[in-house]
């Protein structure tokens, strides 16, 4: 199993030079989803743009995707392409609350379509999901300027319900501070 952490966004709302390297509870933000995927995957790669500054993380590959387009769909398509037909477990770099158990839940769910994707409060969370290698062509044909959810819905994904807290993203300084409080309280 290959795990792919999506880190190709600009991260401009966080107000730091490198969103993946932003410090959360003494660790790089990127290290949280990497640890969750590493617990269940044979390989873990960070999918990012060539200019993305990443913190040093042992045992993690770096896969540089094309600089354009800037869209999470591009990261998923690139990961599936690099995986050579193998399924890919995807998680966004800014999801520090995803756990190894949540990853195991996705992996243990029999797919009805070409993906098994997290959902929270009934809303699809396509940046945390297991994508079959055969999903590549459908996703590659989707418009890169469209909604990621629409592209993933075309795969007829099996949904796995998770609490919203588990799939929340850290996008702003306020969200980073809130995540720091939540991790300290845990």
C-alpha cells in the first residue's frame, strides 16, 4: 500500500512560507498525516510542487508534481500515476487529526466504486481516501478547475463516516492555534 500526503497547495492563508513545515505542538504539521499513513502503508510519499519547502522526515519519499495546476485533484492524479496502478491512500498535509485507526477503517471498507472516501456530517472529504489505481483515468479526465468533490463523486465512492474533528484541516493561524489547544488537551 502506498500512502500519499498532498502538500501541493500554496498554503497562503496560513501566512507561513511553508505550510507543511508549520510547527504544531513542537512538530511539523506534515508529520501528523505522515505518521498516520506510515503506520499502515509500505511506502509514504509527499506529493508537492518543486518549490515546496518540506521538513526532513525519515523514510518519506518526495514526489514533485507539475507546478500547474494548483488543485488537490492534480495531486491525487499524480500520486495514482506514480503508483503505477497500485491503490493509493491519500491524506492532505494539513489534516493533523487523522489517525492510523482512521486509515485502517478506510482500508478495511470494501469499495463499491473506485474509491473509499471519508465523510463527515454527510459531506465527502476527498482529501482523505483510498483510491483504486483504476480511478486514474476518470480523475485525469475531470476538469482541473472544477470541484474536487464532483470529480470524486464520479468514482461512486464508498463513504466512511468520521467525526468532523478527525478530518478538519488547518488553514489559518487561528486554526493552527486551535489545533495546538486540542492536541494539548488530548
